C-alpha cells in the first residue's frame, strides 16, 4: 500500500503502509549485511536522528519543523516507522546504533529542518558514530 505524505492519511493507512515499509527495510539490511560479510566488511546499521523521535528539548524552529514535517511530510509516518523498526527486532542481527536519542541532552538547535542537521548536530552524530565504532572494535 502506498500513501501520500499528506497529513490527511488515516492512522490505519499509515500503519498498513509502514508495516510493508518495515518488511522491505529489513530485507534491504539483510542484503547489505550479506554483501558486506561476503567481502569481510562489518555491517553497521545506524538509525539516524530525526526531529520526530527522541526527547530533545526543541527550539522554536525545531518545534515548527516537527509539527509541519518540513522537508519530510507527514510526521506520523516517521513516528510510526520508528516505533515499528525499533519494536520488531529489525536490527537485532547487526551491529546497531540508534541515534534517535543522541540530542536528548542538547539544548542548542541542531536541525535545519525535520531531518537534516546543522554543524553542531553533525559534529555530535560524528562523535557518537566514532565512539560506537571504537567500542565495538570496528575501527
């Protein structure tokens, strides 16, 4: 089922479409992991931070972007997708880093829209990825 990014899609339509997307998401990650392992590369799944998830105290602009889905579309689609991915063991078979909460203790504005980051946000994400890779012995 395909839905529009508009906010007029029903929760049932969104849930149904997201379930199919999560299945495809898992297939893609299984394939990527298999390809990486076939050439002795460690696969790492990184779930990026989005303004729709996490517990960051949002700035005025970030609140606006979260409510209207600026650059992303319907916020409910992303919230539902995140819940499904994290609750259905989609990433249990991989090295897995969920960055959705990496800004929970950050007061500064880190987003430039609903999904893209400014310099501060990119620096924080880069440090988190580096730390994770070091802890796992992957670099």
